[in-house]
C-alpha cells in the first residue's frame, strides 16, 4: 500500500464510482427538492420554472431518488461481499474510541490537550458522515415512499403519517444539505482538498494528520492479512448466486416502488350541466 | 129728524151697494185681465217679442245669393230648452246674436251674407261679446282663424239649440270627431284610433293637441303611454309598445346626483336616436327578431357607458354572442330597459338577475351557506354571483386559468382576518392549503403556466361550488363522514385512513396533527443543534490552524 512518493492507496474505482453516483443523485435531489420545500419563495419558483415546471421537477426528483436507492442497494451488496466473503475488518463501525478521539480533537484544537488524536482508517469525522448518510437515506427513502405512494401507505399506517412524512422529508433534507455544506465541505475541501475520492490516493501528510494510526499500521506491516484464497473462493460461490437473487429482488422491488400506485387518477370529473336554464315563465324584464 | 136720519141711512146703504158693486167689477176685471194678454199690461214687453210674432212657426224660407236656403221659422221649444233659453241666468234676446240691431229692425235690411256659412260666421263673431274665455277653445282653431275651413262657434255649439258646455265636456273627443273623422294614412289612423280608445279619464284630444307645442319627449311619451299594442317583427316576435314614463323618471336614468354632478332625466331620443330623427310615423325597424332588437340596442348603452361596454366585450356573455349564441346576456337582459334600477340594491337583486337565466345554479346557490345568508339575512359579507365571477368582463369559469386562480378568489374573504373573525372562521385555510401538496402545485401552476390544466384539487373541488355548505354541515362534502367519498373523486383507491392524510386546514399543533407537530419540533431542535455542533468544531479547527501557523512563524523567526 505504501510507496516512496508518500501517496497511499485509499479508495478503489468502485468506491469512487459509488461516490460519483452519490454526488449526482444527492445534488439533483437537492436542486429539485429544496425548491419544492420552499416553493413560495421567489428563488424557488424561479428554479422550478427554469427546470420546466413543478411536474417536471417532480419527475426529475423521483428519477434521482431511484438512482440513490439503487446506489444504496449496490452499496449494501458490496458491503455484504466485503464482510461475509472477504471478511474485512469493520473499520466503519463506531466505537467508544471515536468519541474519545472526537473530544481529544476538540480539546487539542482549543489548545487544552497537547497531542492530536491518532486515528484509524476511518476517523470519527468520517464515521459521523457515513452514518449520517445511512440514516438520512433511510429516512428519505421511507418518507419518500410514503409521499410517492400515499394511498398504499395509508393501507397500513394512519393518514397523519403522510403529512408527518412530508415534514420529516423536508426537515431531513435540510439537515443533510446543511451537514454536507458545513461538515463535509470543510473537512475535505476547505481544510485541505482531499483528492482521494477522485484519484484514489491520499497524501502522506493527510495520512499523518487524519489517519495516524492506520499509517503506523501500514508502515509496521500490521495490516490484517487478506482472506485465505480457498475459503474466499468457496464463499464467493455461495455469494454470487445469492447476490444475483438479491439483485433481482432489489430491481423488482424498485420497480414496485416506482409503479406502486397511481395516486390521483384524474381531477374531479367535470360536471356538464346546462347553465342556461331561463326561469319559466320568464319574469318581467328587470324593471319592465 | 126722522127724515134726516133716513136720508143718512140711504146714503150709507147706497155707499155699501156701490162698494159691493165696485168689488164685483174689480173681481170681474181681475178675472178678465188674468188672461195672458192681460199680463202684458202688467210687465214690460221683451225686446224680441216682435221678432217672435213673425218667426215662431213661420214656414217661410230665405234664399241666399249662393242659392242656399235658410228657414225663417224657429222652434220656440228648442230655443227655450237651449242653454240660452228661458232658464238662462241672464236673458238672451234675438238681437243679442242677430246684430247689428238696425239691420234686424222691421222691415229688415238686406243681409250681406252670400252663403249660409258667411251668415253663421257673422253670428258666431257675436258670441265673444258674452263669451270672452276664448283660451278654453282649441288653440289650433283659434290660430287658424282666417282659414275658411276652420269651424266657428256655431259650427260646434249650434245655433238656437246651443247646448250647455257640460255637454261638450262630457264627450270632448266626440265633439272634435264631428269634424275630424278621417286620417288619410291607414297606419296613423290605426295608431290614432288605439290611442283615442285608450284615453284616460282626464285625457282628451287636447292632451296631445295641446295649446303649446309638445316637446319631442312628451310626444313620444303621450303616444307610448297610451299604446298597449305590440309591434310585430318579420319573425313574428312582438315588441310591446307601451312605456310608462314614470318608469324612466324613477329609474337610474331619472334625475340623479352622482359624485356631486346633477343629471337630468334621459330623453327618449337619447337612446332611441333613430326614432328621434325619423319622427312619426317611425321607419320600420331593421331587426328580424325580438332578440336581434335587444342585441342591437346594446350599441345605445355603449354611447355613454363606454368603459363598461369595453369590459363587457371581454366577458363570456359578449363572446358567446359574437360566436353566435344569441341567448347570452346583453345589457338589457340584466339591467332592463326603461326602469333600470341600481343593479345591486338590494344585493339580492344580483342573484335574481343571474338566476333569470341560470336558474338551476341560482337554486343551488340559494341552498348554500353563502346564498342562504344572502337571501335569508341580507348578509352584506357573503359573496354574491358577481363577487366570484366578476361583473361585466366575466371570465369563462371552465378554463384552467379560472380554476388555478380560484383559491385566491376564496382567499379574498377567507384570509381576511377581520371579516372571518365575525363568523369565527379560521383564516389559516388559505395558508394551510398553499402549504399542502394540492395548494403548492396549484399555486405554482397559476404562477407559471396558468393555461395548463392541473389535476390537483382547488377549494371548490372539495367544498363544492355553488352548493357549498359549512364544513360542519352534515351534508358538507368535507365533513368527516363524507370526506372519503370526496377524496375518492380523484383518488379512487383511497381507503378509510387516507382522508386523515389531509391536515384539515389546521396548522400542526399538539391538538391537531400532533405527529406532524412533533416531527417539525424534532427538526427544529436537531438541525440547529447538529449544524451548530459542526460549526463549533469547525471553528475550533480553524482556531488550531491559525494558532499553529503563528507558532510555526515565530519558531521560524526564532531559528533564523
């Protein structure tokens, strides 16, 4: 993993593609979603109009939502493979150490503690972000389903869950956007531009600062050994068909998600009545 | 002594006899003179007794130069029965009328009259000696005094049989008609005959043929107030010709002070211009049908009410007429013609006016919360037809544009705090509608593509249109037990839970939609807390970086 130029391999191409898909779907969802939440604001109206009207915006929003869900499903598939087939260590799981690291980072920043925390492959900041995305996506998918399919939802939930879902969908969206703008943008763009998600490599300096513990393990050759090839192959044989079935179920599920119901078939049927029904016998012309 | 005494007795006796005889003679005389002839002895002889000696019962005739003959005899009974006869307050004698006196003394001088009419005219000239009230008589006749065909007093009143004035007053028209019997133009004759037959109790020929010339307007009014017949148009439709002049006077076109400006009553010819130009008899009317006439008459209103007419031209009624639907309302259909009244006074009038053509809708409206309050209580706040539909430039209510902008229409009243407080109605209805899915979409459509149809519900899709009821009414489309059916109009698969997904115009609170309230509250706390925490940490990191930079710099300078 290490090399002489001080660059360290961090994200493989699949992870980077996942990130690109996440950027795409998230950005589109924000651009099409926030104007819906704030539709009475002039800027929101302008954006909706620029994108072709509210009905178009809704379709784009749902298309981006499908992309995000698909990406999430894929992510869980990959995760399953890594955990059960490759048996990698669960580096993203939060632990007490992360809380301690966080507090130490804060006190260090404030100049209270002397040393900065020495952190592993994923530091507390990254874990916060990852789990925020997991939590946020879960909330958005569930509430989004309810909003997309209100009739189906009310078959098994009280009606009030629909406006509640709308409130949560909007609140969670705002929380996500603001978190990305503050936490993510600061940590990987402003503080220093972390290119690893685009190039795959991270600089030695960044490694030392953000992942000192991991760097030390790499340098000492203490990384956990890769899985035994025989076992790996056996597990792959089980995983692949299972994954194929899961993928099929996912695709079918997604299709159902999209086409579950046609909420409003029509508008109130037009009443065709004769509006010209003069009084008979005709009254005297007003005032003769 | 005895002889003396007897002589006195004889004298007394004789005196008595003489007295009795005198009485007898007197009685005899009295009896004698009690004959008519004897009366002449007691009374003065009338000045015309001599005339009557010859003319009464005379059978002679006098032949005039013209060849006409004149009876010399007179009928004393007829004369006595006439207004100049024995019962007259002041005696009228032959020579009062047959003047000059010298000519009529016997033997009579030759009469210069060459014809009967000249003879009568001369006598008629003498009436004025007693009858000075010339102005009572028809001015036309007086003005045309020199015309030989104009009647003189005798022509109308007669000669020896002159009738009392009351006889003429009893039948003034008949008096005129003794001469005026025929009108050459049959159309005028027909109209005239109807007018004459409809003359009221105090109306005579002189009502129209008055002493001073009538104004144009009065001429129109006199005829049309007396006409009850109808004009038949080529299509067979009829036009009522009767006009009550009082209708106009008490109408909006009567005397009015508007914005401090005094307006006089309109004249007939202000509107019926062409009739004014043509006079009488009127030219035939172009219109084939009654409807054509009504539609054409709109141009008359346009002359004064230009702005309103222009706005009306944009309205649905005028557009329908342009497209050939002649049933659509014109000025007259709503406002009337001669008796135009303030169209919205009372406000109920508007509903009735529209209801004349839109009766079924008006019936629905009458049963609605708005209509019942208007018709029952004369409520000044509820909308009348024109409040929602506009007045002259009434838009087509079936367009996407009308539908999409309709929430603002309802909101005009229902978002008015002061107005709604009177009835204890929440003004959140508009905001909560716009905040919800339906309202958000409809508002955006209204702003961005008002001509495009949207299937999202507007106020009246749920609450009803003309038949709108209070949300608490058991028949309301939006009361709890009816709401599912209302939802199913658009969402046919909706189940019992579905209607509760609508927040019923309540802003989320612990009482109404608590789940929504708590979700909102959750994010109200979590968003600032999370983002605030992030920002604090970022702040501390920036603080560290700045501090480290300073330390590095001071270290570098120290090293140097």
